[in-house]
C-alpha cells in the first residue's frame, strides 16, 4: 500500500497528464495554476461538478490529485516538505505543505473550497501569494 507522500507524487503527475490531455497547460509552473482555475470554471457550477464534466466522477480522488498538483507547483517553486499522517482517516484532506519559510498550507482543502466557492477562492491567487513569499517581486510580475 502506497504512503500519502507517494500518492502526492503519483497523483500530481497523473492529474498533470490528464489535464494536458484535455487541453490544459499543466507543466508545474505558477502560470499553470490559472489553468487549474480554468478547469474549475469549465467543469463546475454553483459549488458542484457539472453533469458529464471531468469532475462528475471520482471527485474525491480528482480533488486530491489537483490539490497535490497545486502543492507540488508551490513546493517546486520555493521549496518545502509534505507533512502527512498515514494513519489519519482524513489524511488525504489534511496533507500539509510546509514551505522552507515555515508557512503551512493545505492545498487539498483549498481545492475543495475552490469547487465550493468558485473564483473567489482562486487557485492562481493562492499559489501566487504563497509561491512568491521568497522574493521581493510582486506576484503579478510572474504572469
């Protein structure tokens, strides 16, 4: 049985490939987080997956994989480590990314909020504010 850390790596790579095959640029760059927002815009409405959309099946697994992808984008940009608890029954939801600067974030929970609340919980904004904490350059300069 795989550990959560292994699942994060596997899931983020799988969703990257799946998004690419569906026409999204999912290359683990900060800019690709805009594509995650576009994905949610196109496959959900009013806090729910659209019928027949790519979130209409296996939603728990897909949200975990998207959250893993979001966390990996940020981890690859500024560094950090995953904090997991394989014995936690809610472990997939509670995975934590602790950045090299000590910031803790919960990307799967953020992805769940993005689905529920829509664009007000933008993934691109989330990644940009956290993902640029190690620079003096404003986040919008990365776009």
